[in-house]
C-alpha cells in the first residue's frame, strides 16, 4: 500500500526532470549538460517549524498521525524524503498520508539494516566497517583515559587534524570534541581486537545502508532501471543505455546526498582477467556519459568481471543478463 | 647410472587441511606410455600414517601420461622373476624398502632393474622424518622419472587454486588453497566471502600473488605461503589492479592497472616500491606472463579490435603479435623452455586450451571443451594444468603433452578454478 503511494509521487517528480532531456537526445549529448528543468523549489519552512525527536528511536503510525503538516514536512526533509513532498503554492502539504507511509517505510528499512548489523559478530562488524572505508585504531584502555598528546597523535595519523583545536603551545583545546569525532569516525579496538564503540560504528554503517536502500526504493518506484546490458565483448553505450544513464544523471542532480558506485560485469565466456578489464570498460563508459553532467566526483567505478553473475548457467539467456553495469547508490 | 644419493626430507608440522578433498580421475588412454612395475615396498618398523608409498608413486607416474605403472600382488623379497615380467611386456621393475632408523627418522631405498638385460639401472636412498612420507614418495617419483626418461619430473611441486563453495547460509565462500601436485595435502591459505582470482607462485615458491575483492574492488595481495602473517596489499591504485605475474627474479611483479585511464601492464618493484609502465595502448592490455629468461612478456590485448596475444621484448621495447588464427586468443603462459605459449583459443562458441609454437606460429588445439581457462605449465613442461567445466561445475584438468592423457581434479561439492603450478620444491 505504502509502496504504491511512493510510486505515484516519485514518478511525477522524476519524470518531470527526465522527459525533455531525452527528447533532445542528440549525437553529442550537448543539450544534456545542463538540464534546465530542475525540481520545483520547495518552500523552506525550517525557520517556522522545529521538530525535536529522538533520532535513534523509530516512529509509529500513531506518533506521526498526530503531527501537524508542517512538522511532517520537516521530518520528511531530515529523512531525505524531500523529493516526495507535494506542497501547494501556499506551502500546504498536499500528500500527508503518502508522507506518513513513506516515513514508516523508510523506518522499516532502517530497522532491518540496524538489526542485521546488531547481529554481526565482532569480527564481521569490523570487516564490514573496514569495507566501507572506516579506519581502525587499537587503544589500550578507553579513549577517555588517553593523554591529550596521544589523542592528537591518533587524530593526525588518521587524517583528522581538522578536528583539532590547538593553542599556541600546541595544547589541545577541545578534548571532548576530539574524543567524540574519533569515536564517531574510527573503529576503536582494544588490544584483544574487540570493538569499543560498537554503537557508533553501527550508526555510521546504518547511515550508509539507509542511503543505498532509499535510493533503490526511489529508483524502483520511479521506474528507473538500475542495470544496463551490453553485447558480447562490447562496452559501447547505445541509445537505450544513454536514456537510462540520463535518468540517473537527473536523479543524482536532484539527490545530491547520494553517491554512485558503478559496477561493471561480464559473462563467463573468455578469460577471467580479460573479463575484469571488460567490465571496467563498461562501467567507465557509463561514467563518461555521467561526466557530461559534472557528476564524476560522486562516482566510483569497480569491476567484478565474470565473478558475480546474476544468472548462473552456460547459455545465451544467462550471458545476456550477466553482461551489465549496475548502478548502486550510497 | 649407478649411484647413491643421500638427502633428507622434513615433514611440514603444521598443516591444516581444506574441508573438501579433491578427487582425482584419470581419463583417456595409456597409449604410448612406458610399461613398468612398481612392487609394494617392504616396510621395516612401525608406521602409523597411511604408508603405501608405492601406490602414491604409481599414481604419480600414471598421472604424468609417461608411464603405465602396475603393482604386483605380493612383496618381492627373493630373486626377481625377470622372465615373468618380460612375458607381460614390462620394461622395468622398481623395488623399494622403508626402514625405520629411529623414532623420527626413516630411510627409503629404491632399486630399478631393466627387465630385458636383468641388470640394476639405478638405486637411491632417501632419509626422511615422520610426516614426510608423501613428500618422499614425490621425490622418489622424480628419481624414477629421471632414471628411466632422462628428464626431470614435476612431482615434488605444489599447486595453488581457488575453491568456491556454497555455505549453508547461501553465501559463497572462496578459498585460496595449495596442495601437492596430485591434489593431496591441501592447505587453505586464504578464506574469503569475496572472489579470489589469479593466484601466481613466485619462482622461489615462498609467495603467492593474487587478486581479492575483499575491499569491494579488485586489489592485488601477496601472501607468504608458509608464514602465518597477513597478506601484504600492494599500494592502492585508482581503478582495477589485477592479473599479477612474477618476474623470474621474484623481486618484481607485473600487473594490470587502470589508474591512468586505460588498462595497461605495469611492473612493480618490491625493493624500490616503484612502478614502471610496460604497455601504453589505449585498448585493454592484461594477462601478462614473463618468459623464463625474464626478457619478454606475453599478454592479451584487444588493440586491433580482436582479442589477441602479443609479445613485448622488454629490452628493445618491440611488441609483436603472436597469434593470428581465430578471433579470440587470450591468457598466454610461456612453457619452461620459452618456446611455446599455452593459451585459450576460441573455436566457434567454445574456448579451448591450445598450444602455440611461437617461432612457427603453429597452433594446436588440445581439448574439445566448451570453456577452458587459466592454463599453467608443470615446471618440466610435460603437462599443462587448466580449469574447465564438467556438468556445469568448475574442475581442474591436467593434460600430458606426451600423449594428451587427461587427469581431472574436482571437489564433490563446489568448484575448483584458477590453477597455478609452483616451481620445483627445495
């Protein structure tokens, strides 16, 4: 039920910025560099409404139902659901029920992600966090017990000098803030390799998981496919692919908080290492088109070659499905 | 031809074995192979481990394609009945003894006789510690191979390969495994939830370079095989890092990087920590392999629009095309004498192991399979190991270049792939 509502609202929004660009599809994409139809400005109500809530606790339907429209707008914005808001010229929320459902759905996604993370073992959690680029530090005792100089050293070593405020003599002025920054951004391990800041690590990972799932939901509901397919031993971007890439370009411009991971894949035929190279070429060619929108800085490209087939089996049907680039937001 | 060599073999103490052992299956004929008898060994002393050393030797020699080695149904202790063996068309007979010398040291003795002349051809004694029985069997197999053929055997060598198994939770588990050349004595070197590719032994067999996706991208790592240390990751490069291959001197590694936009082959030196670019073409250049003298590399490139193999002379910088037959030739590896390349050649819709004579450009397709991959020569050049598919399952296959006999190595459950063959063990 809630999905249907999301579908309706996001299709309207996304198609509004995608259609004109496609119709102008020229041979050089020049018209596409600056899509003129940016999303309608949403009236900024943040000065009028302030909603205080516990971010770590979930919403229930009952809790949301009693909120005013303005309060709902505010929460939706904070939760990254701004795109779904339908607000008339006077600033009134037109789709209150949809927003409540979307918030509940986002909450459910979040809960799943949190539960999954909570269930991981110490080592699995460390591995996951390291995969997501979190750096780790081994500390004897707790961070709180470390000297200022030791804290400064860790911050410098981990590229977090910016958080330090030092006086002229080099003394740390903001000890508590530094401890918090280190706790929020690093995996703090004790000498036995156990995580000391499990809650903060899970929170950091949860935010990433939330973005990925939210983006997938928005794309699915907007009817934008997240997979492009290619011919055998080929990495050319054809017209069908270009249209899909443009939809993603518009999506990225409308959702500046999302970053994109392009994953290139190949079918099983031919050698593994050549296919790894071929998969990267496919993803790089997609990135090149997105580069016309100046989105390069938000895109990372990886290739899995033939290692992660969608369909196993040695037949044309499987091969077609496996020669692909996947869009994965985070 | 009559001398006694004495050396001692030590068993590896800590060996942890993989959960699924490889099954070995010899298919195809015994045409044009040397008919010999290897009698059961006389065992003098108490032996706990499975100690049918003659059986291991027989299997080794049979797997090589060079021999048709049979057993006798009883120990030969008295005089040898040469007429009996002559009547059964056997050319040579091997007898052996294992003698316990102390609680930890044993002697293995072998005697090889020529059936026609009824004369001893060779004898040899090897001392070994408990636990090194299998290694001793491989060393004796090399000795017999050399005594009868005048060529080095490849039995005292190791394989590395990747196994893929579906776990109970539905996740795939990838393992980088090493084993004796016959698939026995397996040890898991790396276990991962993410794909592992392209393991390659260094010439001194102490290191294996491989590609791992553990950081959600392809990175090259180096693992010291017999040390309990973490794998060493090469510096982080933008883009893919893959297809590692060792220079014969063991100090540098050629690999494929896409950091400069397109996929080229670079040489990373572990002493200077510096990179040298070996190819600069805007097409895909990958799957490099050094010639045994280290003076050139063979590699795969699609620079003409087709996937073909090229050889670069590293001194002159000259690149020449090596393959001209067919539209897809990839993953070249040099034979130990540097004269041939094993490669994957596309025939119709199938990808098959083939052998290229570099000088004459003669290409011989060696299999009838659909999807061969990852060829690698045995260190004596007599066999090629490669991966292929059997009933939709990845298996390893070893083909004898002597008579094209094929040996298959497979797991009961799951896949085996990406084989690489070590140099001779010390």
